[in-house]
C-alpha cells in the first residue's frame, strides 16, 4: 500500500507522505516483520545459526533506521519519541539474541 502511494502520488499533500518518509515507513514495516520472524524462530526453538542470523538482520535494519529517523527529526518531520523507540527496539532485540543463544 505504501509503495503504491510512493509510486503514484508525484506531489505529496504533506511532508509525512513525501517519498523519503514513505520509504522510511516501508523499512520500519520490514524491520518489524523481521523481528516477528526472529521471535517465531526463537519460540519454535530453531537452530542457533538461523536465530542469530535473523536477529542480526533485524538489528541491522533497525540500526539503519535510527540514522534516518535522526535526519527526519532534524527536519521537524518526526519528534524525539521516534528516535527513542527505534533505539529501544535495537537494545531489546540484541538482548533477545543474547538470551536465545
């Protein structure tokens, strides 16, 4: 849905629907989906290699998002709570990886 909006609306009606923000939101959804898959692998007691790789990928995705959200905060698009939320996601994910191994 967000990709459709990004491709078909050439002139965003507001800054929260600009191309960069929509790409950022798509990447948040992908990071969340990866995190859910990590939790599913952990609950089903999958192999340590799979759990660690999926967890590391989710942490990497959140880490790259943390840099982007800081730029958006500087532009006044997002507030400080977004930065804090993504940083907490990274910390909790790394801790979960540690506990699962």
